[in-house]
C-alpha cells in the first residue's frame, strides 16, 4: 500500500511563492486523495505489489490517473525547498542546460512558455532521454514522461488548484515565481544518478 510522502520542509516554508494554505490543500488533500484512491484500485490486483513508476507506465484509466498523479506530485514536492537568492542549476545539469538551451535564461523562457501554453490541466517537464539529452515536454492530466521512455528530472504542476488561491488566473506569474524554490541540488542528483 502507498502512503503520503513526508515533505522535507515545513508547510509554511515555501511562502510567499506557495502559501501554507495552498500547500495544505495541494499536499494534504489532493495528493492524499490520489493515494487513497490508488490503494483501493490496486487492492487484490496484479498491480498491488508493483512500484509506483511501473504502475504509472502499465496501468490505464483510473488506476493510471491516480498512480500518475502520485508519481508526479511526489517528484514535484520533493524538488521544492525554501527560497534562496540567485537560485540556479548546478553541476552537470547546468552544463547540459547551457549546451541545449544556450543559457539558463533561455531555458526558463522556454519552460515557462510550455507551462503557459499547455491547454487545460497538466504538467510541464524537464526530462532526459537515454543519452542524457534534455527535453521539455507538456503532459496533460496525469501524464508523465516515463510513458515516453524519458527520465523525469523537474516538473511544474499547471493544474489550477496549484496556483489559484495565491495567483488566481495568473498561471504565468506562478510559473515565474517557482524558480525561487526549485531545489537544484535535487534536480542535479536526478540527472546524474539516473
């Protein structure tokens, strides 16, 4: 059975980018519901003993939606940290971003564009292919780059419940603010250890 991940920061630690109230609903209500739903759906099935990533790749329908949303949210929440000045990628990831996008500013602009132009609900991702080449993708609803053979590194959730309490309908402003709280050491770890 799956359980709710434990956040590596306090629920007010991401303010003002993400309010304590938003984090409480997003983590404590939305993610908990996906965990509860998936546990019910996999009970007494061949999926019951599989790792989350494998369920997200193999399942369909409601089971896929809940598994995908748990996986996506786990990656999302674990990549965040309290804001710090001059927050930017590090190490080999920084080099790969520069090689692929020219510089960090270009990467941010392309990533934000992908997030603002995704119609409806979903996720925007930075992933690596089997050769370590970086790619930005848009995934609708519970989609995850794993289903396309990519290794997810970083994501921004663009479902309205993520930003509506703090930013109302200003998705672009939310995406721009998120750069302050990305834990680049975690993204670098995902890139180099994958």
